[in-house]
C-alpha cells in the first residue's frame, strides 16, 4: 500500500478505511494468499470441466 497519509493526515479519515481493509482481510483471506492466482485458475478449470460435462449431457 502506498503512503497516502501524505495526502490526508487525519486519523478520522483513515479509520473507516482500515476497518474495511481488516474486515475484508478476515472475511476473504483467500484473495490475499500468495497462491491465489493458482487457486483461482484451478477453480476455473473445475468449473469449465463441470459445465463442459453438463453441456455434453444436454447434447446427448
């Protein structure tokens, strides 16, 4: 994160932003994981495979 306190040096401005960031970090820890890109691609592959199988069943 860049040092935005140079722009606004008021803790009242940053408190809600830090609260939101903390909430996101707790609620969605996966998106902050180092291997997120690989996990996302694996999920996409699983989804493509599953939807491909469904399309084959509907065609058949």
